[in-house]
C-alpha cells in the first residue's frame, strides 16, 4: 500500500540509465530499486507483441524500417546497445512475476486484442492477478476495445495537453488513471480527475523540483527515468512524517511531575 504523501514510482521503460530501455536487463535493474511499477511500450509486429518504443528503426537499432512492416523474427535477431534483444510481452510478464505493477502502453495499431489474449493466458498459467496490470495509450479507441475484451484489467488514459473537458474523456473508458505530460501538468486537471475517482500519474519526471511541483498539484505518482530520485523523495517524505508523528505523540503525552 502506498504511504500517504509519497509518489507512486513507475520506472519508465525500465531503468534506462543502466541498460537499454524496454529490455529485460533494464527491468531487472529497476526491480533492484524496489520500484512500485514498470512501464513498457508495445507494438504488434507480425502478430507478436514486441516491447519497443519507436515506430521506426534508427535510434537504438540500425536501419529505418517501420516496426509494423517487419518480420518479428528479424526484429528479434537484432542486438540492442546493451547486447540484449527486443523482448516479447510474455517474456516481460514472466520476468516481472508479482514483483511490481506493469503499465503496458499500447504504441501501435491492432494491439488491444493481442494484449487481452496474452494477459488472459499468462494469468491462467501463472495464477497471477489482473489487478497487477494497467493498459495505457494515447489511442483511446484501443483502450475502449480493451474495456470490452478484458474489463478486469485497469486502463490508463494518456493525454499530452489539457482537454477542454478536463478528465471527462476518461469516463466512457471506465478508466483507473489519467496519465499527464509534465509539460501540461495542471492542478485543475488533477483535481477534476480526483473528483471522478481517477489516479493521476505524470510523465516523465526526472528533476527534484518537478517532483515537488507535481506532488503539490496532487499527483499520485510519476513515470521516471531516475527511480532512485523518486525513491529518495519518498523516503524523505516517509521519514519526515514519522518524525512529525513522534513529535506530536510526545506533545500529547501528559508530563510527569
């Protein structure tokens, strides 16, 4: 259970400062910090769900092909900078077990049905709980499809600005959370989300001042490339609250004569 006053910590694409983003190695490094959650990105590549952020090769893997035009076996044969390979969603699920929550961000088209099928299969085989997973996307149509196919899994609505109707767009999706860009983090939007029963998570927060800013706005958590930063912030908040509780308890105790 999250301690009041702390921020839920999602390691953004794993711990990408220690290993190539969205790899099993990056996830292992993030888990070593006892983070609350891991965020990954997925694409439907030839009928397989592969974990990768960019729509086209070139940044991490040599080439310029669109992922959706590739054969999954070819993409999986290419080495990433850390020496690892592009993992499948199933490999991530098996590595993670029940160690942390998993935010699965749908990046490309035609993923929702495959995600539902993979999660159903893994939960059936492993005995895990659907409550451990969160499906998010800027593609709200696929979130709606996820609601129809697998309502047991929570949905996170990604927005990159401040909608005219604030958080109202999350209601038809029966969402669990609203995921806000740091560039457009807005206290009124976060308050509206709370009124609608939504959690608010901000991406991508890597600066101590920004942590203080989004916490003051009422955000429930952040996606970060620097898990240690968030864990240190939470420790300071927890320690401060504990010390305050001790001081208040001492004040309330009757003085001996």
